[in-house]
């Protein structure tokens, strides 16, 4: 475990547990769920690569060949390979760290992270590289926030979701909560309101999955493409030597 510190902000990073952010505390306020007993999908903020969200039944075609991924949320493959991988620590200091891991799937490749903590927020940069083979890729993050008393999460569109909880390539008006859905077009900053503190989640990703079906947690997940992008479209196609990179930030502002 790596411990980062900036002012009264403290963050743990867990290279052996999927390279995830663990406990994020600002003053006396915990912002991320830190309950490893919930399993790898239920705590901290973990990187998703080389796909994000579900791949229907773990099946997809690429370059005229069919592929089958291991099923880890029956009957689908979900969230990529990196959130359960062991990451190598390339560099670390008082307020930053850099990590790397290989992508354990048929196309190979590597993933890199750079994480920086400041007194005002956290910046995460995630990259995937294609090595010897062309490959599809979608990347993102899965932060499990402590559920705030209020949140400002408004979007222009959402993907229709079928009975298998899989997004289909049809955009509709957002439906009422509860959500386990993919959205596009934030209408404004995505803000979580805690006592005495407002947390804004931002990213250069253009898709957002929001899961608010738990009493004590809220997941706001930026992704470079929609769930099941390998089948419905929206994945990047990387040639050997190509890079897909995205950024996510948490920024907090305290009430005066």
C-alpha cells in the first residue's frame, strides 16, 4: 500500500489490489467506500481496462475473429482485467505515484497510471498501449463514493438498457432513479454534496455510468466508451504502438 498526503488530504493506493485508490479522507470526511470485504467491485476507485462495464456474455468479434473473455459477473465479462491485477510501482513520492501492469487478455498490451494528490483534489491519468497486436480498447474508472446527502447528476441522454442489464445503441431521455445506466452529455458539473464539502467529478471521457442502487454508496464512472462497446460500437481501435489515454479528477471545495 502507498500512502499519499497533501495538507489534510490523505489517500491510499493499493498496487496489489487492482491499482485502486483506497481510502480518501479530507479532514475527518471519508469520500470513498473502504470495505475490501465487499469484493473487488465494491470499494475504492479502480481503473477499468482494456474494457469498461459489461461485454455481453464475454463475446465479441475483432478483425474478423471471434473472442471469448472470462465471465466474472455471470453471464457477462465486466470491468476489464486491471481491477484485479497486481500493478508494479514505477515511482512514488509524498503526493504522487506511477504504476504499470500487463493486460491479461488475447491481445496483450500494457496499462499505466499516474495518480497525484493535492490539497484541492486528486488527478488520475490512465493509459493503455497496444504492443505487438492491434486491439480494441475502452478505459475508465469505477469510483465507489460514500453516498452523499445530495448530488447534482444531470445528463442529456442515456443508453437504453435491456433485461440483461446491457446497454443497447439507442439513446433516450434519462429515466427516473434508481440508475445502473450509461449517460452522455452532462448538463453541468457533476457534484456530490457532503456536509461542509462539495466534490466535483470531471473527466475527458464522454460516457458516464451511474449506479445509485445502494443505500451507502454512489458510483459515478467516467468511461471512454459505453458498456459493451466491443459489440455496439464506441471502442478505440489501437494499432501496435498506439496509446489510449484519459484523465479523471476529483476536486473538493469547502464551505466557508
